[in-house]
């Protein structure tokens, strides 16, 4: 488990290391065992009050695409340095207006053993067109739990962090 201090140190490192003006604001730095995800806000295009909803959405997509291409070399340089320093792949995301786009995210395989009732649940999601495969169905289930259990998961993470602090204060096991 990654501690709050480690996440804060990563966020601080990225805040100091990112090229000046890359983002209007560094929104989030997330980390797990395989990946560091860096998400920043970029400026919206100024279309004026008369622009239609379709025009606004297309302009956000265009701005996100332009940003991705224009900053590719800078982001790759920072990512390589971070990957060497922290031993994890770096993924990037941006928010522009109300649109979020993620680049180069890691899809890590996760081995699991499921009994027949759990497999049947996944197969029902596939049959219902919710997912294309058991892997997609399992990812869908995890996203559903994240969305509906944010407070519970946050409390659980805080408890795990406290357990790590208590363990660190105990005698060394040899």
C-alpha cells in the first residue's frame, strides 16, 4: 500500500518537475504498484457565448488533441525521469472544460480465482451487452464499486495507512 506521505512526495516532485506552464493547474497525482497517473487542467478554447453545444464539445476535443501532440516530447522526458526514479510507469490525463481525457494508461493484468456464481455474474454482464469479455465485466464491476463505495473505500485506505504506521513503530522482526 502506498502511504499518504509517498503520494504527497510524488505530487510535490511532479509539481516541481513539470515544465512551467504545461498545465494551468496540476489536478491530481495518483499512484499504485504499477502506475503513476498525472492529471492537469489545460485552458479551454474561447468560442464566445454564441457557440453551440456541438461546437463547444468539438473545440474541447480539438484542444485536448492539440495539447497531447504539442507536449508529447516534454511529457516523455518527465515520464522517463519519473519511471527511473520511482520504478513505475507514468500515465497522463488532462481536463479541459468538463471533458477529461487519459493518455497512455497502463492496463495491468490481475489474476483472480472466481467460483461459478461470480463467473455467472460476469457472463450475465457479457450476455446483456454491458461488457465484451469477462475481463471487461470485472473492470465494470470494480468501477461500480468505486462509484458507490467511495466513502467506505476511503475509510478503509485510511485504516490501512494507520496499520502501517503502527507496524512501523513496533519492534523489527528478524
